[in-house]
């Protein structure tokens, strides 16, 4: 019963992440319409690592038995929205690296969807899903640190949406609560990934607030 209660709370809270991602897309479009640099302050590293953080949760939800609808379908919506953000970054930069990232993420999403037809995964695949969670935790931490460094250098928030990262923090806290309703032997990669996200995304929000307050004091 507690599993379903906290799973529902986590899924509902995740709708805020959808809103934050949609707000990020809106910020990019608003700057583009005003003929400003729409994605200059956005780190493709950060958004690619965010994609694979959601993707790891997505695959984890598919791999476990029973399939966790609370994890799978909420993350699927987020993956589509991040793909849209990465496309906007590619649209501005059109570099080989951004083309590779967009293609890689799109391909991974297609593979993940196809894997639903082959579940439940054997134990080897579950070990692979856990390994993916560990690798993505490292990727997420370095991607967020890269975004923090980019903000510190530029002193400009630009199109980067504080609402997005506030919603992600709420999502991470509720997902952690949900993860603790599962056996620790099963849920520890989920706890590690979302715990690392709370710490690093919290640091990113602090940096964004510092830049905002600095801009207000200068003006």
C-alpha cells in the first residue's frame, strides 16, 4: 500500500518536472523571438547527462518486476521534452558534437521503448541496468558541475530556467521517498542517483540565485 501511495505522490510531483522542462523550452523560444542568443548559457553536457539520468530511471523501471509504471511513463515524457531542448541547442550550434548527442539520445530512447517487449529482463540485464545507473550518476554529477562552472564564468543565467531545477529537486526528493519503499538491495542505485542529483542540482540553484542577486545589486 505504501509503495502505491508514494509511487503516486512521486508521479504527481514529477508533473512539475514536465512543467519545468516545458518552461525551459518556452524560455529558449522567447529569447529567440527577441533575437537574443537562445542557448548560449545552456550546457549540452548538463542536458545530455540529465537525459541519461532520466533514462536510467526509465530502464530501471522496465527491468524490475513488476514493471514500475510510476517510473517508466513519467520519465518517458521527460525524455521527450529533453530531446526537444537538445534539438533547440543543436538548432543554434549545428556542431558535430551536438548532432552526435541528439542522435545518441534519440537512438537510446527508441532502444529503451523496444526493450519493453522483451521484459522482464534476465538477471544479467538487471545488473546492466544497475551499472547504467552508476555510470549515469557519475555523468550527472560532472554534467551539473560543468553547468555550474559555465554560469560562474559567464555570470549570465540566460535561458536557463530556475523553475526547471526547482521542479527536479522536488522530483528527486519524492523519488527518494518512493525508492525507500522498495527493498534496499533492489533500490540502492535509484537512491544513489537521485541523492546525487539533490546535492548537485541544489548547488546549481544556489549558483543561479547568486548570479540573480548579483545582477539585482549591480542594477
